[in-house]
C-alpha cells in the first residue's frame, strides 16, 4: 500500500513504472487511507525491498506512507465457494521445470481459462491428453489453482464492496468458526491470512454503506476482545496489466518473472 503526496501530479508516471515491473501482478487505486495497492510476486524479501527502494529513489519526496502485507494462506478462495476447504497444511511441492511449451499452456490459461483443450493442443503441438495431464500436474503441484469464473455480485443485489483489514489476537482460536461464518454468508468474499500490520484480509460485498456497518458490527461481536482494530480499503479503479491506456480494465496478469 502507498500513500502519496500530490498523487494526481505523479499518477501517470508512477503508474507507468509500476506496470512495467516484471514482478507486479496487478495494482489498484484505493481510499481513504492509501492511494495505491500493488500485488507483488517475489522469490524472497530482497526483491520486494529492491522494488520499494526503486520507488523511493524516484518518488521519495511523494511517498508519505507505505505498508506491506505478506499473504500466508486463504481461509476462503472466492465469494461463490460453497464447500469449506480443509485446513491449510504446510506442504513441500516439487520444483517444476517448465519447457517452452509448458509455459505456453500457462500463458493460454492465464488469458482464457475456458480455452478448449483441443485449441491448447494445437497451439502447443502437444496431444490433447498430454495437455490434460500437464494441467493436472500443475494443479497437483500447487502451481495453479482450480479454474473458475467470477461472479457479478450486483446480480444478487450486492452493489458495494470493499476490503477490510483486521488486527486480531488469538487468531488460531477463531479459525474453525471463522470458516463457518465466511462460507455461510455470501457477503464475505476472498479471505486470507496475512503477516505484517494486519492479521486478516477479507472482501465484503453489501447493498449499501449501512449494510457494511452491520457486517462490521457482526465481526466486532464475533471477535470480542480479540479484535484489535480494523481498516477499510475501498477499490476505485483497476489499472491495466500491460502498456495500454490507463482507462483499459485488465485487473491481473501473469508476471514475466514467473518465466
């Protein structure tokens, strides 16, 4: 997260620099506590520090505040999930060695997860069965997740959404009942454990600001004295993932650093 002085003045330049970075998956405008949120993929902390250093070198006089959250694991993957996942366990996956054709499969899935196997086979010169087995191996290894589609929550009357960051005590004590709460209510979306200034990040969908306040009151009652505070982040505008006009809407991308 970045809070910037004279953001409108440097917006075009800093957004172009962020877009061009190989490790940036997506970024978005937020308010009221920050101006930008950046999703960054890295092998180790030094790569994140280098990215922050580069921004500070160029925009140091404009950076008023920054905050870094490290994702630890999902409690809920998507808002439309109906089955509660098993508790996340530490697993050691094999290190994948991707051929040029394997990378082509990943790129095709990134652009269109619904692309037929026959088309992927044609574009990679693999057989249909080989493509199927490759995708299965990527899933089993944890490299990609199950493919799905996104829901338009406005179709069920939920027109307003935001991200809530929570500071908690004794989070492990609440994990089991938390999952029941999140999966039993469509208003709670993607939720993950984080490390840093906050312990939990959840997406909330609702019909109005009043509905949001009701949900926040529910969370305060749920955690009781274990809730150390919360912060709202409202998303304003997703930026493109490639060097196209800012007005284009491309919320995610496969970062070049993966390959």
